């Protein structure tokens, strides 16, 4: 039942192409086409990153985006296979709300947010994309929401308590 639309590489990372855009520049001899690619990369175990690459060739744009995504990976605190608490991420006019879900719910999310959650290894989450429908801004807002998550162990350590004292 594992459906994985992304490509898994030998280093264990899953690459998902979210958006590929063709841009035309009109010059004296006709049109010059260039491409931009938005890619999410993750190990499906709490680490993910996104990258945006531009080039005159599709494969080169995707390669550049993957390289940038690998260098900008972040660690996401998970509680099992869901997020530990509700989080709202914002970037420009795009907002993404992430809520924890009970096991078996699945990823209730639209295109860009679904790809981010799949790459990060989040299997049960409720999300709502608010505001802008722009894929780039939505991905950045989703990563903002994921970066705003707190890890229970770090919070307990900062307060000088154990996990059992804090949450029973």
C-alpha cells in the first residue's frame, strides 16, 4: 500500500518534484525557453529540505533544485508518525496550518504540503493551506510551520524536568 511518487536514491533520500515552470523570453530570433523547478527532498524519517533551481534545460534545473534542497535540510521533531502539536506557518501571503492526527488518518493535505509531509515521513496529519495558492510560498510556509514545532525532550530539558514530570 506504500505509494511513493518520489524517486528514492542510493543515499536513502526521496526526491519529489512539486512544480516545473517554463518561462519564455522573446528575443530577436524567436523565443528562448528556460525552466524553473521546485523540489522537496527528505529521508522520510524527520529530515527534509526544499530547493528551487533555474536553468535552460529541464534536467539541469531539477538537478540544481535537488542540490539546494540537500544543502538546506532541516530536522523535524515528530511524535511517532505525526506532528507533536498544532502549528501555523506563514510566508508572505501563504499560511499553512498543521495539526496532529490519530494513527490511520493519513496525510490530509493538498499538493505542495502533501509532498513536504511525505518527504519528511509524516504519515498522519491534518493540514489546511490558507491564502496564496503559489506553490513556492506554500512550501516555504509549510517549512516555517515544521520549523516552529517543539521537541518534547528539549522542552523538558530546558525546564529541568523529565518527560514524565511534564506530561505524565
